[in-house]
C-alpha cells in the first residue's frame, strides 16, 4: 500500500489485477459495509474504494489536488443516499473524526422528532 500523502490521510494506492486502485485503511477491521474487496496486510485491513460508485474517489483517481478532509475533521455529508462515500470518509477522518450521512427520510424523521419534542 502506498499512502497518497498528507492531503489524503488514510487513503492509499495499491496495484491490483485491474491496475492501480484506491483503498482506505479500515476504521472497523473485520467489517464489510458494501461487500467491497478487502486487502489485508499484517493486522491492518484496507477497503477498496470504487471510483465508479463514489464521486470523491473518482476525483482522487483523476488527481484531485486535495479534498480538504483530514483526520479528526467533522463532516456533514448531505444527500448521501445509501452511504457508500460517507463510509469511506469515516475511514479518512478516523476515530477522532465525525461523519454524518443524511437523506431526506433521515431529516424528515429528525424534524418530526424535534418539532414534536419542542411542543411538549
């Protein structure tokens, strides 16, 4: 695994049978979130980050200069639908970071709870 450097913490490039591929160092080893390919190196696990399923991964593959997300950051990711990209962003921000994925249904539940609690 070759780290992409400080502008992309916990993101790695690795040669696979399909060429160079992106991986993140798994925040939760032993867990597959989306049936992604797992590369093990010693005690560490790395998750294959498919650029065909994530615009952020595609931008990194296309040599995005930086993504502005680093370890420990708090990230609000709106419109995350099924959560593919946010699951990898959680690997990037690490255990001290914080990520939120949100969909319309999640916000609707939040607002219903908030406004019903506010009336009490």
